[in-house]
């Protein structure tokens, strides 16, 4: 590791590369600048969510499932309610809209996760009750005194086991334990050219299997929020979230409050790395403040942060390359499995993002990918640095080394050979521009003392691309594998002008009857501002997870204008 | 619950507040006294975000009983600056990008200050040992080590 | 909920102990339990500053009950214990954690107790009774009362004693395993070999296989090889998030060999 003390800062500016494309007369880049927030950090004054003092602060702690998968037969909070310092014990019945999925904010997916589970838990640590008490110790003791009658169910903890026909079903709305994409397929497809034909023509076929375990972000600050009644009939919420608008929108939806009644303060995050986007704490903290009239803090302790807090999900990738003897990769086929854990959260979108990335920064004329968002009884997954990309990039680059070994080529030269160049068509049908992989590879070779051939040293991202390489293949093989019935398309990537009809949001899982809407929200919640449409029923026991036929597409959540970079053209 | 009065010195000033039985010094400092600079990271003694000094020696305040500091001298990160005049370590951390999210920084600074107070010219290995009880998830430690050595070698701003 | 009882002397504290109480020494283990809601309701602590005394004679060091790792590191004539104290926690933990408390530390902690076991240390209980070998105390920790002091026999030659802690994270990390080797010599031969492993069982344990391989031999490549080969004999290490039982069994002989080779080179 380069020693900063003796060798100076670890940044080297290569002014020789792309020199005529930019102005090097820069005011900020390359000049040391103090971070605008660092004075607060070194004086201990940066206002993390917990750095606010409230008189009469109450503490919330949850009762959690000890099982990977279990039905909840009965929850008895009576003893907990009588314990010293306890002000209130919440269960799912107290949550105004006890079913959500984070990406409903982007109109993507189905509501699948209750903030407080009522009939079933699908991962170890899933909360079923929230105790609010005068001190954290009292809340902790009372949470342990909530009595739950569990009926353990068979569980599955591996992605390929979970998609077998006889696997335990994690989410009733997805009977095969797979997220349904676009209402049509049980996986996300990428098709470009004809992979099977090209594999038949290749000199070598190189196969690889790669996987990554879940990775815990482990920030030093655990996730949490403090909510308190504020004047003007609002609630203030200090939160550790990385995604203030996600959290605001989620809280508004789950609590059936217009967002104008919420005052969110955040942006000072004690490490997030993607793990503070799920917006778990704000809704319950605010609900606690609503029901007690006092400030309520809900934060994970370290054990919860590590096990209950969502990690980067596990991934497994199978890659098959068709390679010519001279090292040109003419086909690349992916089968990928993302372990979403027990609920969807962001995994469905991670795959959209990841598939847009394939086959990596290389121009390969035939590419196909089948990528599955799989449900298991593991802790639900969420984002972490390089979200959706990191696992597949590890797999791709390891595979490139394997290909280099197969054809007897220097792995850096293999990459330069196959690298995309400006003007090339990428597998998701956009033209590559501002490519720089070749130059990066050349600098790496120089730093590592690897000698490249003159041809490789002369290669450039600016030359050799486009032309025939810039054209979409005349023929792309498509298929209907993984086609499912009974799911309607969501509004994802719908063309501009089409309205989201209620019908489009009501997938009925095949083979399940729809039930009449059950009686609506609990008595004790303050009424939200007049709703435009009747709210959906809070989950009733054994009702299929989905919505009543008159459920509107919009339900109090904030909306965003685009998903994953798709722009209305 | 019988609270006990705890009179002690915090960053050079006489303070007093009531501690709950079994309350940690960390919680007592933050909520009882109002010094929010030491942070909660684990409650297990693993991360060091709660580091303070008691009579000059670093301690993990999440593992100290609040009432045990009665009559003793506690120092936290909030006591490093003298009004607007910062400790050289604070200046060096800012110059060397030794903080990103800033959550480990108060504990890290207390450990660094305790090192330089007892050993003004540590070598790299001694700096590493001195901060080995403070976890950082953001910087990779090198900027922090560089900042501490810069002060030790007299290269930091005064 | 929690009640803290503070006494001026250890004798009073011992009388106050009971099933519903925990002795609060350095706090590095008990306070964690308090934070997690897992501690007994009563915490018993003592304020007597004399509990941090260290007394030395030519052949024995006596560490009173509140002596910390940092206290050991501050005493130059305890240098044979410095590699052990330095391996416990980080600097803050070393300012807080007591040697006596380390005897009660459950797996994966308790590295200092490993050294005490190899050195044949004796525990002086509060109240009646003479010193008890630490080996006996480790076998019956639940039934042991408060400790007044620990008597540590000095190795006659400082180089006869070696310690190695194996952890994934350095310099501060939880043990995969820890090894302490005490190899007194008579005319070049090992007499009274004591080798102790940490994190290879529910408590620090002696490696009797390795001891037998070294007893009566000189410390050389041959005897070291024999000791390494029988290092895991009779030991049933745990599987935990740090390492599996299989892994601990696989590597304990390798690490023992490294420690013994280092000790051989030092002589």
C-alpha cells in the first residue's frame, strides 16, 4: 500500500490522455479542497440523526422472528404492555397501510412487505411488534416479553434451491419465488444477436460459475430515526437515511399522511454505502410519535444492523463465452441469480441496472442474459456500492482471465482487443461514447510492468469503433422461455401519455381467488387529509398479497419521473 | 429507579447530572449532560466511536458505568477545540481528508490526541497501534495515519 | 431494572454476591451484557484503589484483582507478559480490562488466561482458602467466587515463555486461536512443559499431546515437528463466525510450529 506520508497523495493526473478533449486549466479538480462538512466532523458537531436532544424521548424496540420462515398464530402483547416504562406496544394492526414495496415510489413492482408482520414472517429477525418505552432498556425487556405463537415453516436459503418446483414458497404473490418482469417473464432478458449460433461457430467455449455471498455494509452509525410531533400539525423526523425523499414518500404512504404533514431532516449519514435506503425506521418512529404524542427514537443496535439490516444480496452467475483462436469474444451468455431475500425492496431494479451493464465494457456481437430476482428466506437485500453491478463485474473480469488463459493470451491484451470503442453498438442498443477502457488497460500495464505488443500499445478508444460494429445486428434470436401468465404489466417504461389504470396494477397470482376487501384502517390513527380514493385494506390473515380491485395506482407516495435512466423520447 | 448524582469534570469544566443505575457513560454524556460528540456504534467495545479519556487514559464510554466517573476528569472530542481555535490534529484531519462520513472522527481524534500527549513523535507503527481500537468504514485509515504523522512531524498547520 | 452496589472493599463485595449479581471489574464484558439486556440485575463493584497493586518477588509476580492490561504493559519487570497484554483488544480495552476478568471471559475471548494456564498461575480467592491453580478455576468458573489476586510464577529464563495470537484482523482482532508455551529447561532438556491453547475449546486448555512430544527433549526441529503433529490431540475446537472447527484443527499445529521455532531461534 502506497504510504501517503512519504510519497504524497495517491492521485496522479494523466494529462497525456484525451488531452485535446478538455481544458486543463481547472479551478477545483486537482487542487486540495477541504470538504464542506469536515469542520463539523472534526469538532463533533455534524448533526447525525441521534445528535438531537428531546425532552421526554421514548425508545422503540421490536420483537423479531427467531425463525427463517414461520406463520404467526398469535401475538400476545399483554404482559409487555404491563412492564415498567412501557407506553405502547404496536402491531401490524396499528400501521395504516401495512404493506409496501420501496419501489412503489417508482411505480415498479408489487407491495409485498409489511412494516410489522401480522400473519407470517419470511426471514429471521423480521419484526412483528414494536414496543415503545421510557428507556431503551425497558423497551428491550418488554420486546422480549411479547409472546408470539410461531408455526415454523420449511425454509429455503439458496437461490437455485428456491426456484426448484418443490421449494418452499417465500412470497405468495410470486409462486415460483421469482419476480415477474414486465408482466411477462420470470426473469429479465437481454437478447442481442444469436448467441447459440455464435457459440457453435466459436473455436473455444469457455464456461464459468461465479458467486458472491451477501455483504453487510456495516456503517459505524446504525440505521435509525427520531420522530416528534411538531407544530402546524406536522411530524418532524430526523433520520440516518441516504434517501431522504424515498423515506419521506414511504412514510407518507405507509402512514397515509400527505407528505405536507411530514418534515424530514437528514443528509448527515454516518456511513451508508447503500444500506440506509430502505426507509424502515421512519414510518414506525413517526407512527410512535403519532400514537404517543411524544418524541420516539427507533434505531437498530449493532446486532440488528448486522443481521436484520439489509446487506448487498448474494449473487450467482454462470457465464459462457464463445471465443475465436485470436482472442475475439464473439458470444457471451449470462444466467444470473440475485438473492433478493424475503422481500423485493431494490433487487428487482438492481437487475434492470445490472442487465443494462452487460456484457461489460466489451464489444461482443452476440449477447444474451437471463437474470432472475429470486426470493429466499434470507434477510432482504438492498443496495451497496456498485449496486447491481459489482457481483457481475467480478464475474465478468474473472471470466476474462479464464478466457485469456484458454487462448493463451495476455489478459490485458485480451481486454484491449475486445474493449468497446467510441461508436460501437452496445448490447442494450445504445452507441458507446467516451470509452476509455483501452487507455486504462494501457496505463495498468505500464504500472504493473507488463509489456504490451506495439499493436496493443497503439490501440485507442477513439479509433477502430463504429462502422459495422456500430450497427444493431440484423437478426436477434428471441424466445418465450420463462413466460408466465396472470400478471399484467406495470407502468414501468410505458410510453408517455398512457395513464396508469387501476387494472394494470392488479396482478392476481395465477390460481388464487381474489377476496373481498376487508374492513379498513385501525381506529386510533389520526385521519389523514382527505384521500382521493378509499385506502386498501390492511393485510387480513391469509388474504393473497395484492390489492383490492379498486385500489388506485397512486396512494399518497411521491412520484419520480423516470426509472433506471429510461427517458421518454 | 433511583438516580445517582454524578459530579465530575468534563473538558475542564465542573459538571453534574443524574445517572440511571446501569447507565453507560456514553448515554450519560450524550443525554444526561448534552455532550453529543462521542458516538454510539456498537455498545460492545468493538468500534471505538465512543472513545473518551478518563483521567488521561482512553476508555470506551459505552462500557463504562456513568457513576464510576464521579470526581474524575473526562475529556471528549468536544474539548479538543478552544472556541474557534482548533487542535492541530483537527486541522490536519481536514487537510488530509481524514474524515468522510465523520462518525468515527470524534473517537479517532481522542485516541490520536491521547497518543501525541504521551508520545509526541510516534512512528507509523505506533500510530497504527494507537488507533487500532477505532474502526473507520470510509477512509481506509491511510489519510488518518497521514494526518496524525503530519502533526507528529510538525508538518501540520499550527 | 439494574441496581449498582458499590463497596469500599472486596470482602464486602464478596458477601454481597449472589445468583442475581455480577461482579463489575473492568466492565469490558459485563457492561456489554448490561447494554444488551442480558446481565444479572445487580452489579457489584469495589472502589478500593489498592486492588490495582502489583507486587513482585524474585520468582513470583502477584497481580491484584483490578490490575489492567495497561498496568502490566507499564511495568518493565513484567516484560514476559507484554506480548500477551498487547494482544488483548485495542488501547482503550487495555486501559479497562483486568487480568482477573480475563479468566472468566468466554470463548472467543480469554487470551490472557491462556498465558496464565501455561505459566501455572494460581488464583487467590477472596476470603478463606489458599491459592488455587488456574487450571482448576478454568474448569469450574461458574462455581468460583471473587478473585483477590493472581500469582504468576516468573519463568526462570524469559526466553522459556512464548505467546502467539492468531487473528484475521490485525493488530486488534478476535482469536482464531491463541497459544502460550512455557518450556523450562534443565541442562538443555525441557522439564515441565506446559502448552496452552485458547479458542480451541470451551476454555483455555492444555495441549497434552504437544506437551508429551516435548517433555524431556531439547527444543529442535525434530521435537517441534512431533509437537506440531500432535497439537490437536484431545482437543475439540468450536465452530463460530471466526473459524470452523475443521480450520482450527488444521492450522493449530502449523501455528504451534511457528511459535516453537521462533522460541528455538531466540535461545
